């Protein structure tokens, strides 16, 4: 197992949001890591940092010499006026890539149903995604970074992609870092999980199912630790209230320790402010459809549709 790329106490901040706060992590040969976290916590930024597309505000991104990598972003940067093969292979002669069985297997697995001479601007979103995946996968890389690779893919293509990545390198070689919301995809591929949250990258051993179990266990331990701390605070408050009249006779170190513990408690929020905030948020209308109709060509898509989406809604399609 050899070091490929990592981060040493990096910090990154966008306006109004701390993404990373002195976070450290590393990728070695043989790693197959899934990345999860709430939207906006920094999963895509993590990949961009490792791909040297952005720089941290402080700290270092470390690469070993000659480490090769490829990065699939959430949105492609394909040239719409060029053909599928020109986007994938640039000016490389056809005989170079057409004679390579590994490359042919990738093309057949992802874009067998697409006209390879078609301009990218004429492709659907799903077809563009598969072309972009081809562009990322046809090269021989030490590290592959994938940001939501299964978006816009059908089940058959997701299955092919998962098995290709599973068998792409021999054991102990290459490294994969993949951001995904597809639980099956992560369980099938990942040997370890990273959760990005609160400015840090937390490591979990095993795939997605193991991550869920460990996360629940850690949350339970954290709740127990907080309950223990609160119980201690109650005892110290009781002790302080009783000894306060005779404080001069009591151990000074214990009084100082109790005051320090109390000082660490977060300040209480203003109840009126919280109520005002909740009312304003709940009353806000995000999207309203009123008698919406839509056709594409001769096909009717929506006919007199009416509905509201309000703040706080969680709707599945």
C-alpha cells in the first residue's frame, strides 16, 4: 500500500460557510472509498481539492510524484460542437484506441447505442453522462475521482459501471474515490466510507451498510457522553448552590473546574427569536404551479397542473 494523495490540515471557506477546518485525510493504493454527507457540506469541493482544481485557504494538498488521476464532475465540460469520439479521444488516431480491447469494452459498455460521430449537442442528458464517463475511464490512471457517477444512468448501465470499477485494478492497485447517493453502488464498491460534515472528513471502515451501523453507534456514544456531562453539571450546580455561602471554606480548584464546565455550555437561544424564525420559514412559499400545461412536440407532458411546494417539504419523484 503506497500513498497517492492526501490533505494536511486544510481549511476552506466560502462566503458564509466553512467547508473544511484543518481537515486531514489520505488515499493509498488499493483504497476504494465512498463519500457521503449532506448537500453543501463539501463533497464536491473535496474532489476538486484532490484534483488540484481549487486550492485550500490554508494547509497542503499532497501528491506523490507522477500520480495520474481523472475526475468526473457533476456537470460535464464536453465540447458540444465536437463528435462523441473527438470528445473522448481528442486527436488520437482511431487505430490507437480502436485496437485496445480494454477501451473497446468501455465503449461497448457505455455508448454502444450512441452514434459515435454524432455531435454532443444533439445528445440527451443521460447520453452526455455516459460519454463523459467514457472520457474519464478510457485512460490508465492511478486514481479515479467520481462525483455522482450514477446520475442520469439506467439500472443496466449502473450495474455495468459498478462491475467495471470493481475489476478495473488488481487487489492493492489503483484507488477510487466516489461521491454517490446510490446505496447499492456504494455497498458494492466501497471498502471504506468518508462522511463530510462540520468542516471535517470522518472515516468509517466498511461499505455503506457498515457506515450506517457505525454512525448509529457513534451517535449513541455521543448521546451517552452528553447525558453524563449534563448529569455532572447538575451535581456541580447543586454543590455550588449549597457551598456558595461558605465558598471560602471549600476547595478553590473544584469551584474553578465547575465554572469552566458551565462556561462551555452553549448560550440559550432567544425563544421569541426562534418562534419568529420558525413562523417566517414555515409560511414561505417556494414554488407554486397554477394551471400549468406543457407539451413537447405532439406529446402532452402536463395538463392543467396545480400544486404548491413549501419550505420544509421533502418530495420524491
